[in-house]
C-alpha cells in the first residue's frame, strides 16, 4: 500500500521534504505546484499558474506564494519557508507536524499552544481558475491572529520576475478583499477572505533574491524578485474556518465556505497505488475553448503530439475513459491537413496516432472505431507513401526513410549547440515496426479499394526489415542508413515485439526481449543505451548541455516498459505474470517521492535510479497503467 502521509521527523528534514513536490490542476491548463513544505524550488512552482487568455497557450505564474504568520501576544511566528542566497528564511517548516495529500494537500502546524490546519484546494473542471486555502484553528490558549502576505510574480512560467519600475503594486478594494495586477494586459487577481472582519493592509514592496534550488542545479537563472501588495490580518476563532480565495474573477465571500465544501466533496480518495495513478492520469487531459489535449508533463511541458498518442491509451482507456480519448483524437483530427501535422518534424507521430486509434478499437470494437477514424488513418498512410512532408518517404523496399539535416525526427530528439545528438537518420527500427503495424491494421479494416492498392506492401516491408535489421547476435539494429546498420543496443527495438502485427518470429521476439532485459531493464524502466556502449551516461545532472548528453544515452525511460511487458506477455503468456506484478510494485514507492502521487519523466541509468526530469510525465503514468491493465487481463 502506497502512503501519502509524512511525519514530523521527515518534514523537518529539508533534504527530504524539498524533494517532494505536489501538484493540482484544474483540467483546463491551470495548476498549483510547490513542495510539501510550501517552499518553491522551481521557477515553475506557484499557487496560481494558469493561462490568461483563450488564445494564448502560455501559462503565467500570478500568485507565487502566500506567507502565513501566526501572532500571539504581539509576537509573530512566520510559518513560511523561502530560500535566499546561502540561507533559508523564515524557517516555518519547523512548525509542521503533519502533511496529508488525501483528499487534498493538508498541512498542520503547531506553534506553542496553537494548532493550525491548512487545506489547499485547486478548483477543477473550470475555465475560471480558483485557489482555495482553508485555515482551521484546532487549538489555541489565547487570542490568535493570522496574517496572510501574498507574493506576486505576474510572469510567464519559463521566465523570472525582476524588480522594476513598471510594476503596479496598487490594490483596489472589493468585497472581502482586494484585486490587483502588476502589469497592463494581465487580468486582475482577486484575493478575498470569507471572514468579513478580515482587514487588508496595503503595503506594496519588492522582496529580493528568492532562490530556486532546482533551477540552480539545472544551470539556469535561479533568482527572482517578487512584489507583495500588502497583507490580510484576521482574528481566528477555534474551529471556525477561514477560507482564502485567489482567482481571476470575484466571488461573493459569503459563498466561500460552501464553494470550498462542494469542491472538496468532489475529490476522489487516493487510497492506493492505482487510484493515485488514475488521479494523476486525469491531470494530463486538458479541455479548454472547446478543444482537448494532453499535457506531456508537469511542470514545464505543454502539448506535444507524439507524447499525446503514446500516452493516450494509458491515461484514458486504461481507466475506461473512452470519451476523453475520443475528445483528444477529435481535436487533433480537426487540426490536421492531408494526413500531416503542421510545423511538426516527426517520422512517427502519425503512426503513433494510428496505434492509439487501434488501442481504442481494441476496447470499443474495431468496426465502430474504423467508421469514425478510418479516413484519417488512410490519409496518414497516404502521406507517408507519397512523401508529402518532404523528409519522410516510403521507399520501394517497403520501409520508411526519414532524414532531416537539422532535426532528429524520432522521439530521441535531444540537441546540443543546435545539433541533434541522436539524429537516427534513415530507417529507424520503431518507425518500421509502427508502419508495418499501421498498414496491416488498415488492411484488416478498410474497404476493398484500399486493400487492392495496399495489399502488397506488408510482405515487402517485412522482408526488407528482417534483411536489414536482424543482427547475428540475436537483436535488432537501432537504425539503418547509407553506412549500414547501427548496432547500438537501445529500447526502440522492443516496439517491434509489442505491436499487434509483428514482422518477427516468436524465436526472434524472445531473443530481442532477452537482449533488452540483459542490457536495458531496470526497476524503473528501460535504459536508452546499453551500459557496455562507450557513449553510455550513467548519471543525469548538471547544466542543460550535460543533461542533454545523458538524456538518450543511458537515462531510464518508463514508456518503453509498457512495450517490454506486452512483448513478454505475447511470448510467455501467464508465465510472465509474476514478473509483471513485480514491475508494477517497483513504482509504488514513487507515490511518496518526487512528484507525489505520480511518476517522473526519466530515472538515472545507474543505481539507485534516482528520478529526474519532469516530476509527472504523461507517458510514464500511461505506461504503468497499461501494464496494470495487462496484468488484470492475464489474471482473468
């Protein structure tokens, strides 16, 4: 059983608590994220991060943090935690006695005789983002005042705020609080309290040099100046909660208690490993302005089509959410032209889309799904055959050739100094596997005209694939170009063993999966390169260049693990069940680490395989949910 409760001893250890981040989204593009002790360690952290326009895909950090100070007998006790160069000040984490994530992030502080509970709630399923924080005085021996001081950024999430003469620290009174905006062009941020006796004291000022430790580690600018426009003060009464709200729209403060209770009642309990993963999966699907998409990962990624298709079956279909899957596909289809995606340099995105449609058919019936998406499947295949996008084409041998002088066209697309590290130009192993699978899937579902025009391609593809990719040592080349076969042992080859339609014999499939197991399998996924390769990087860290050098040269990825498990089940059947269950169990500990309740983008290649990259990644979560789905199927 995964556990999302942290005790006082753990919370007081900053090396421990600052490595655990929480995330809550509103499913329309906004989110709240910080560490479990409410100390921002990334420029992407904030209590209110959201789009500010329906026409702008960017997200903005509006409310960076909110400092709480408990005042008794005129003496203030600041519960906040910030890092400045060389120092943490104040050190409010020492007052934390409990943190719980279920049903919403809840922190309990003890200051002398004061016991104060803080519940953070981010409104879901709305285009109007709203942050609620409810404070409940559980115990106090004397009169207790709470002071709330907001720190404002009003900047795009990839940038940092610096003190300047243009920021407007003025506050305008509204019922229960104030509204403000630092710069023209931004909407007003409305901050209100449920207690009519709460007083706002206007005192605009800059606070300098907030330091974000994770940005420092990653070699980026890590210092930010934040403005406060003043602070709220309110006397607390025992067991009479105070609700603070921050939003782009005003609310009647008399409604705040009811609004908080209603929102909290709609939360699902995250009581075990799978329910936590399902909760995480829901957070990637974003609906806004009549369209649906998938956020590739939090906190810094946006919508990426390849990632969308690779993650989609796991984050939607694995939990029975067929509608979300179709909504995302329908949005993509509406933006396509002639079977291609605008401004996307990719050899495989269209083929992964067909794979995702195929998985939808497995769940809903291929006939029904083909009726809806068959036309776009045929358009995608024709775009490959005709070479419509210029840098990807179908050769006479039945294989897909993809090459670009400036861009890597597969998922291994890291760059250093503007040049791709792993261009993999030519015939890439997973692209050929996806192509064969897609054509066979279409032939099994399409009309006679399509079958007549395409029926000869699969055999030609299969013969060429085996001839060019199969190596004497019993595994597949990673890619083949004018110089011949690249024999690096990478996880891409496992895709050729996991597709519904395969070009390899059972003996060959087992040989490939055994090589992958020996060289690449770890408890957290598959290494992106064998440790025996001289280019292998066992650690992932340093500045962007150092990280990019390791990104696809060893770092462990979770998404190929789904295909490894599928390949093993296809060969061994129920005989692989125990090992698959063990693979699932390896991720249970992740629920209380890093991005709590979710799974990271990558892990270091060498033990102990520390989590790295984005704290919550769509195709990582989707892969583990798909493995869970496979395990359930084998148990029937």
